[in-house]
C-alpha cells in the first residue's frame, strides 16, 4: 500500500488526539470486518494483518489449508498453487496468501476509517473525561494558541483545545499567542456525548485557587479564606482569618517583600486586591470591608434583613463608596450586608443654622442614586494596619 494510507492514519490520530498504537489496533479490527465481507467463509483466525507506521508496512494475509484436489472456497488452496507461495508446502499444511493491498487494502482502509470513527469518538470522550474529571472546579495553566477576531481564545492544555470566550476573559486583558495563563474550570458539560470543558478567568473562584496555590499558609490550612467578592479586571476583596494566633493572616498573604501577592496580581493582569481581616463581629467586619476608607461607626439596622448603616468622615465618603459605587458594592458582597453609607456631619442640617460663607463643602446626609454613580475615589487611597490594598 502507498504512503497515502499512513498519511491518513497519522492525520486521523492527530485529529482525534489518539495514540498511534491504539489507533493501529482499531484499524486492524476494522480491517478484519472489511475482510470478512470480501471473504465471507473465512473467520478472523484466517487473517493476519501487519501494520507498522514506522516502516510504512501494511500487509494482510489469508491463511489457507493445502489440499490435493479442487478448493471449495477461499479457505483452501491446491498443493500446486500452494507451492508457488511456499516451495515447502505440503498437503495437510497451511500457507499464507498475501492479499493484494493495492486493491483490497484501499477499499478496506476507507471502510476501516468509517468504522473506527465511532470508536475514536468514544476513545476521545473517555480521554477527556479521565483527564479533566479531577480538575473540575480547579485551576490549570494553558497556552494561548490562537485569538480570533471576535475575541474568543483557543487554549491548549496538553493536547486538548479549550475555548475561552470573550465574556469569560478579564476586561482589558490582551491575550497573545504563546502566552501562558491560568484558567478556572467551571464545569464539564455534555459528558455523555462530546464533553465540553467550560473555563473562565472572571470567576472569584479563580482568585481563591490562586491564593491556595501561591500562599503556603492557605494551602496547609493555617490561614483560611472566609469570603471573596470580585469585579474582574478592576478590584477584588478577600477576607482572611488565621487559625494560629501567632500567624498574621494578612502578612502571610502579602509574603516577604510582597512577592506572594505580587505574583497573584500579575496573573490577574494588575487587578487591585484588598486583603481584609475577617471578624465574626459583623460591625467590625463591615468596617474593615470598606477599606481603604476609614469608618467611624457601624450600626446593624436589621439582623434578619442583614441591613446596616455606616458612618464615615465627610472627607472619606467618596472613598468609601468608590468609583461608580464599586467599593461599597464589593464590601456588601463580601459581608452579605446591605450597606447604607452616611457622612459624619449632616451639612445640609447645619446650613439652616450656619451662615453660607461658613459652610466648607456642601453635602447631604444620604447620597442620591445619581451621586452614588458619579462618586469617585481620591487619587491617593489610604490604608489601615488591619487591611492591605495591593495594586500593581
């Protein structure tokens, strides 16, 4: 048989991501099915198939019984003809007749290719499931192999192609071919047919896994992540707590010379990270969650409805709310409380009793929705000893 068969065999193996040795066995099995159609009176034991991709050898033999009279079917051969195959042939013995691969083989190869497609799909399905079954809800490192004009990126994990859609990419991040990135496997869908590995870089679970992979104290359980809130590409808040009173949870996350947190920030394309000390006291936790803003007072309004009022210095109001309300929203998600932020002084109330020229800056006791949307943080953000904001 010419090289075209082996070229097709190689292409089929690459396409299906199947080991060549396994593919050869499937081809042999399919060739036997094709041979039985050509020689219906012969069982599988009558055929010997030799396929060697390295030497590009494809040989198929039909084993025949040697007799001294007329053969009744293809399983028998007359002694005179048998000796043209093997000069030492004898009656009662066997000879192997080499089949014409150039004719039979090409047709059989086409039939074999169709026959093994179903097997290959099943093999590939099992391979993907076996490879990714234990990686569901975990973080893996992939290589960007292609970025389509629409933004969808094709990633390679070992020999498997994964697709990172635009809405699962970090906003503002530019993916380049050859770049290594970490992704979070959210789920494995369609397990019964062709498995689909769904991946993401915007889920907060990715941040959690990066902390676990980068920070030994979290990996061994000494420091625990209590809660995470994230706005991918912009800011993340992580609440941590230490089981060992001798271990500083925030310091452990930052690492010597900020190496640990810097590695995480770099992986997230420079996303800001606030590390918040967790507290079982809700008032204290809420106050720390609004970092880098300072908080004067936290009052729980309704424990069942999980609502609270927070009072901050007037000059910290915009910082507590954040750009487009981001800081307040992330704090609310982190703590699970609806947070109503108010300034320390009711300036409008004072205006009725104070001459206009004495009012330093106009404000209100409660921001309108429009004000909350347009409030922006000062250029320089302050930090407290209890909370650390990490920004690359």
